[in-house]
C-alpha cells in the first residue's frame, strides 16, 4: 500500500517517514484536501470502508490488521493507484 501512495507523491502525502511507517495503520492525506472526502466516497462505492481519517491527523487511514487479507490490502492498493491516476 505504501508503494501505491509513494507513487502518488505529487498528489498525496504519507504522514510517517519511511523508517517509522506502521505495518498496521497507514495514515495519509491528499495535498488537495477536497480529494480526501472524494476518495472516502469513491472507496465506499467500491466496497471499502473505514478509511476516515485519524482522529488527530485527519486525512485518511487504512487499518490493515491481521483480519485483513493480503488480497484485500492489494485490492485497496489497486484502488488507490487508480484513484491517483484519475485525480493526479
């Protein structure tokens, strides 16, 4: 998922530096903050939920705990990459 977000560096920012990135919670936002809500809505329409932002950071947060399958994480990564291509 970080790969998809890093590829969108022109439109999105990951909150944590690479050495401090969580494997469970991926917090990010779009440089154009209007895209935050648009992404949440598009993700919901695509069947993803729970991307609403971190309570203190805002933006979006993907929580990928043990119950989230690798396929689901890959599907969200693909969705984000597509969203980035569409809105970048």
